[in-house]
């Protein structure tokens, strides 16, 4: 770096960086028109898209609410509504997972009952379970049936 480079303003240095250097142009006929230009408005659109309310942190949301001249009651009302929405979303997700678990449990119990029934109904040469395995299948399937009846009874009592 020379002394003249140190004396240049930052604007002059940016202009030099934006223009292609003479060493780059020596072997080609590149002109300024050959460079790709970013269409106008793209940067603004991208900035607007990146600043959605979902991406904002809580400080930015608070600043936005203050700039909207909302009073304290309205802000508390919105906060309570947001908290209610979060609770409902959690409950909905929990309910979905509980239903999925019940379906999986039901399918497993059904498979155990089918296995037990096939083992009992088929002739002896087709029996594939030992007596201890058959006993485990019986206990698991009967326990599952009792548990599902118990859950049904509890749900009825809870008013669901």
C-alpha cells in the first residue's frame, strides 16, 4: 500500500473496487454492460420478506407494538391471547400424540390377539410358540384389553 492509497477516501476505494481492474481487462473485451445487474426493488423485497413478524425477536415485537401506540391494556390483552394460543397449540399436539399412541397400542394388541388365536386354532404341528411365550402373549393381550377398558372408563368420567 502506498501513501496515496492511504490518503484516498472510502468512497474512492469503493469506486475502484466496483470497477474491473486493468489486469482483469487485459485479455478480454469485457465492458461494464457485460456484468450482471441486480434488478431494482429486489433488495427491498428481500429485506421486507426477511422481517416478518415470525422472525422478529421479542424486543422487535415490543418496539413494533409501542410504535403502534397501543396502550398497556391492549398489549396485555394481546399477550394473554398469544399465551392462550400457545397453550391450545400444545394441547392440540399432545392430543394428537395421545391418539397416535392409542392407535399403535391398539394395533399391537390386535396383532397379539391374532397371534394367540392362530396358535390356538391351528393344528399342533403348526404351533410355533412355546408354553412360556404363549403365556406372555396372553398376559400382554389381556393386560392391554383391561388397560384400554380402563382408559375408556376414565375418559368417560372426565367428561371427554
